[in-house]
C-alpha cells in the first residue's frame, strides 16, 4: 500500500470521503474486515450526535506518535486511529451497558444484596456480574464459581453460567459452575435448570448435575449449603473438583498428576484447618498429601 500524508484516513473512510482508488486499496488491506466490524458495531450504539472529524482530531492530538520525515505508512496511520477508535467504542459500550461485578478471593465469602433485595452469598474464588441500572426489567446474573441465592418474588430471575441456566421466580438455591460442570441444589420453592438440551425442574431437597453432558439427580436433607458454615461437602463427584475447592479455600497449589482425579468422592472438608482437610479427603482414598511448603502440595498413591 502506498505512503500517505493524510492523518485522518480512517475518519474520511467513516465519512465515505475516500476516492475510489483509495477505497479499493484499503479493501485489500489484510485487516479491512476487522475495521468494517468495528465501524458496524459503533453504529449500533445509541450515542449522542457528534462531529466525527473533530472527535478523531481531538484523539490524535492526545496521541504522541513520533514521525519519521513527512511520509508515514498508511498501515501505521490506520493502526493508530483504529486503536483510538477501539478505546472510544469500548468506553461507549461500558457507559451504555454498565455492569456491577462482585468477586471473592481464596478462602473468602461475600454477601451481596441485589437491587430488588434478593441476596447472594458467594463462595471462595467466585464472581457474579449483573446490570444494576436495568435490574427491574432484567433480573439476570452471570455466575462463575459457586453461590447461594435467596431470590425475592417478582419477575423471572435468571442465573447464567458457561454450562447452563437456572431460572426462578422466588426461591432459595445453590449453584456451582465450572467450564464443564453445573450443579444446582434447591432449598426452597422451585427452579428450572437448562443445560445442553436438557431441562429439569427441581423442588426443595432435590439436586441436579450436568458434568460433560452426563446428567444425574439426587435428594438431600440439608437446610442450606454446608460451605456457608465453614465446610464444603460433595456427593459422588470426581476428585478433581474437590481438589479445586481445596485450592480455592486455602490458596494452595495441588499437584495431582500421580493419582486418578476422576475417582468419585462423597464427603466433606473443613475450612478451618488445611491439614485436617487434606486428611479428611485423601486418607480414606489411600492417597498421601505431601505438603512441600505452605503453598504447594503433591498427591501420591499409598
């Protein structure tokens, strides 16, 4: 592509002011499709009226890019202006679709009150995201990790995760999510779980799990999740998820390459003492937990 004097190339393109030869040359640029997508997405935003040329001029004044002589490659010019455009578009998206995020660290729990008075208790290394400004019309929460929900009655309340969706009107339930797992336990009322192509309705005392496309259901008697009271409990789940839970509670790294992490585990471990937790989980499975230092543990078969 030829050299160009024009520092407002992209602004002229957005305003349909390029010559036919310039446009044909720009279309041959390897990243032309990316620029088209950026321009298309920016048009979808409901932004106030503004002067494009003035806006790009103002952005360029704030970007200190050293020039070598009077000529500059159009590739460099377009890249700089596109980078500025991405920043502007991202800022507009953040403004019009602002979301609220709460997250927990290792061994931490957090109580979150949603705009309608519903409550969420986050377990360790978990996160929820929701749109506070649009909450009355759209009670949707995005969850990573594990959380216990006490939902006030009202419009449909939805918990989204990478592995499925839980929808309710007003109830109490617990959700655990990983990349390949969703587990839901209903403590009050009724919930609907949608995961892959399966839909399941749960009532009080019933639980559902979808692990890599394989689903199962069971019943329980607890009145609330045990992790709220300092103990993580599991029902016939592969050991890899128990190991991850220990790591999240105690901020440790566990090397499990020498054991079968797909053995099923039913039981619990305390949040109060790492050594007791390790003994409780691994001793019945005849696995040694070798603590190398305060942050690293290696598992070996006895």
